[in-house]
C-alpha cells in the first residue's frame, strides 16, 4: 500500500514539473486592442478636456507614435 502511494506521488510530481515548462517561458504577447489613431484621438480629447497637462500630452503622444513603429 505504501509503495502504491509513493508511486502515485512520484507520478504526480513528475507530471507537475513537466507541465510547469508549458507555461510559455515568460514570453510576452501584447495584442493591440486599440488602433494608434484611436489612442491619439483619446489622448487629444483628454488634453482638450483638461484631464492632462501639455507636458503629459506631448510625452504620451511621442510614446504612442514610437510604439506604432
């Protein structure tokens, strides 16, 4: 009975360790949900509505355009 339990535990540990490697290895996948144009429109609206400063607007606009390339 103890032998069977030990075998079951070893099998579970083996499969558990094997499946950990199936996690993608830390690969980053970034799917773009919003177009660059829409991001710029949203940014412009936030700026016109006074939600962000001129400095924040320019910084984020440059970031959006850089990421688009």
